[in-house]
C-alpha cells in the first residue's frame, strides 16, 4: 500500500513525467521518443497502445474481472494541461483481476477515443486507472456516444469549478450492469509509453449530451489528446463478459 501512496501522487496516465510533451507540433506523438531518453519506448516498443481491436479470442465469463465500486469523492478534479482528471486516494474502488486487487487512482478523458473497435471510435472516452501494491497498472477504457446527459459529467464539472470541495462521483452505477470487454497487454498511451499495462476496453458505450461534450472540450482547451493508433504486433486479445453489479 505504501507504494501506491507514493506512486499515486506521481502517476497519471496523462502526466507521467517532467518532460515537455504534447499532442501536436514538435512535441507531438511522432516526436516523443526524441524528447527524453526515458521516452525511447514510445518508438522502440513492440506492445504499444492504443491499437485497433479487430482480432480476438472469445472466452466465457470465468469471473476473472470483478468490480467492487461505490460512489466516491475524489481528492481533486483538475485540468493537468493534457486532460480533465479526477484523482483518488487509495484504498479506493477496487477491481479484482484473477483475485488480485487493483485500486482506482484516477479517471481521465481523451478526445476523441484513443482505442478503436473494428476501426470505430467514439467522440470521447474515459480511462479508469487502477494500480496494485507493486505499482502495476490495470486500465478500463470506455467510450461515450452523444445522447442523454450523464450525471458523471454534471458532478465532475461542478467539482472542477469548485476545486476546494470536490463532490462525490456516481461511480457505483456508472458502468452497465453487464459488459463485454477486450483484454490485452499494452502500454501507457502517453510518455514514457511504459509497457506491461493490463487493458480492458469495454464494448458498450455510455452517453454524454452534446452540451456536456462541448463543456468537456472547453475545459480541455479544445485540444485533441489522442495518441495515433499504434502498430499491432499480433497482440493476444481476449473478448469476454462480466457482471459489474447485481
């Protein structure tokens, strides 16, 4: 747990190190490997994310992925020059993967969605970043389609405006009761592009209203923050299902 307390203060998938990087021009994704020696994996890695998910193996639900989520108050909600991010102090909401616990440390957004499923991407997506006691990462990604207003964004935007008193986020009922997901090992989608990240991309999508989407873009300075799709070196991708809650 001590490792999590240290790393959670340092780690966000959207702001991982002191190097200057961005999503465009001379500090954009195609130049990340040249910006700092620690970013070399962004070019040399063979298991980089995001990818286009189009080939996979079906497996039955073996209860390998178990969500233990409840409504939770973040320690902060802010724009970190790359994304809107809500951070949580461990121990927080938990995912058990093969009976091994990972704790939610942050959630943040990408415009547009980074991963593609059969070449399709939604206007935006959320990454739920979890970490275990040894610092290993498990990330759940889910896209948002334009539709009804989502209570999550109502609360997030209110907390962003009043940073001194973040509100409790409605996380217990955030995801559908049952989900289909694609699981594979990949990397951070931002520098230093470290590999060994356990990804779970949810097939179902959530809704965000057009008004909420415009507000999200405004907060994020209308800057796309999506890394280009990376070459897939025959990743082993498993498609399965799980029940998130009863």
